[in-house]
């Protein structure tokens, strides 16, 4: 279960990287279309930090319960 949570963290980072790439490529040609990708990048990075924090709390709680 923990490994799945760890992989989903990095999935959010991958989405952020793709969104940032799209922002860079579309900025000069279609700046109006980049706003959705800016939104995806910000949300993906926020979800990465949220999921990481949640996973670490979960691991700590599991560790504390085992002792």
C-alpha cells in the first residue's frame, strides 16, 4: 500500500512537468490556452506535497503503532 502511495506522488510530478512543458511551448503562440496548463501545474505540485505529507504521516503512525 505504501509503495502505491509513493508512486502516485511522482505521477503528480510527471503531470506537472508535462504541464510546464506545454506552458513553455504554447506561451508564444497561444497565451490564452496556457492558463489551463498553469492550473494543472499548480494543482499537481500542491497534490504532490499533500500526498507526500499524508504518506509520511501514515508511515509514522504505522511505525508508532508497531512499537
